[in-house]
C-alpha cells in the first residue's frame, strides 16, 4: 500500500473531521458538542482539528458546505438542474426531491445545523462573509436555476432566483422544526409552482 503524501494525509484527516463533526453535531447539537468530541470520533487529536480549522464555526460551515456539495442528494439536485426536460417537469422533479428529503428526515439535521450556526456567523465577520458567499454564490455561465426562465421569478437574475429558493427552503425548514404537524412540505412545491405561474 502506497504511503500518502503530507497533503493527501491532511486532506484525509480533514475529511475524517468533517464526517465526525456532522455526526457529533447531529447527536449533541452545536452547543452541546466540543471539538474534543469531534477529534475523539475521528480518531485524531484536538491539535488535528485546529490544524485544519481555525474555529468551531469554520468546522460547522465546512460540514454545511459538504452536505450541499458531496451528498447523493446534492448530486441529484444538480442533475435535475441540467436535465433537458420540459420546464414544468424539471421543476416538479426538483420539488418532489426536496419533499422526499424532508419526509425522509434527511434535511432536519442540516436545517438545525444552519440555525445553530447563524448566531456564530453573525459574531464573526469572516464566517458571515463565507456563509453569505455559500448561500448566495456568484453565478457563472453554467449556473442554472430550476425555475422556468419565462416565469415571473425565472426572468430575474439567476443570483436573485437562488436567493428566493434559499429563503423558501430555510423558511419552511424553520417552520417545520417548530410546527411539523401543521406545516406540510408540499408548501414548497405549491409555492414554487405559484411563483412560476404553473399549475400542480
């Protein structure tokens, strides 16, 4: 077996810490979890945590980013955005995937993590800027919204479309954490269809 280079070992340890942090934060919450807990779960030292992340907040942000970049659900959302389908069909597929994740409980820990992270980000300007860049990325030539381009919202600049999508996502996630019996995930679909002036 080939030995890892220093950079490969660092990246390996970083990935171990992010995976461990995701599990620990889901189990204990941000306030109840310590960096010692994360290091122990990853099988590394606390020094390894600080050699990869400057603070607990930075580690949380990396967990959030990885959740949106590398999970199967993230890949599925990305595939839908680039499918050559009818606008309505693509939007319905996007909404159905969101509803499925909420129903399966896969977004609950993620939503809690974001809400626990926000007070930390508001206290640290660098974290705040990184989080803002994450939830409101600058569009490039490949950035494509799931919203129909000819609809009222789909005709807005793509960065504004994603701001609206994030606002609906986070807002409904917040309501469902507090009142899950009365807030249906189907609201996500009905809202996006209404904003796109499409029928269910």
